[in-house]
């Protein structure tokens, strides 16, 4: 803020309108470099998605080695969740790159995990406690399972598109 800001005497004198516009543009551009709330959510998701991917992959590898009778259907459901996570990661990386946000490093201090990132040339930090990360991962996995459940409810077993009852009869014969 300069000495002339707020001084009404200088508002109408000695300033051309183009200078006022340049001044306003310069000061409004500074605010554009600050990370928005939406971008912070994107950064949080970018940090969490690799952890979610590891959790799902570990569960899938445990299922592959189990003797569970329903192992195959669990593997298919888990693979669908994993595909969704990977797809979200890809979309998120592309959007962050488009917004000129780059996440660089991870640092740990006590129970807080800090990530350093660059947002339009400015370096900033983002920190989360391990407990928050665990609860966010749990919440996200629950949401993925609900989406999968909704998908299965809308496409019941044995009903192919357009088959009606013939599909369920076909499934019973096998």
C-alpha cells in the first residue's frame, strides 16, 4: 500500500485513467497468486490418492492369496475401485498442471506430514496430521464403496441390458 492510497486529494489529480487501471490490475494480480480453497482441496486429494491406491492394492494382493469363495467378485470390485482412484489421480495431475501448481516434497515433523508446493511461482506448505489422513482415506474408501454399491443396485446380477427376465434365467441355469 502506498502513501497515496486512501488519500482522496490525489484521486482526481495527476492520474490518467490508464494509470489507475494499471495500478488496479497490478494489485488484483497479487491476489490471484494465492491458493484458493478449491485448489487446497485439490492438493489434499493429490496427496491422499497415492495412499488410497496403496491401501487398495494391498487389499487386492491379500485377496489374491486368500482362499475365499467369493474372492473373484471381491477382486473385480476392488479393481473397479482402484481404476477409479487411478483415473482421479490422472485428472487431478492434469488440472494441477493446468493451474500451474506443482507439489514437490514431503517432510515429516512429529505426527504432521508437510508437503511443499509451488502455486503460480509462490512456494507454500500444506500440512496434515496422520490421523486426519487416516480418516480422509477411510471416508474416501467408504464413498467409493457406496458408488460401487449404487452401480450394482442399478445393474443387478443376471440382468443384461435389454434382457429383462431372460438374463436372470440364464444365470440360474449355470
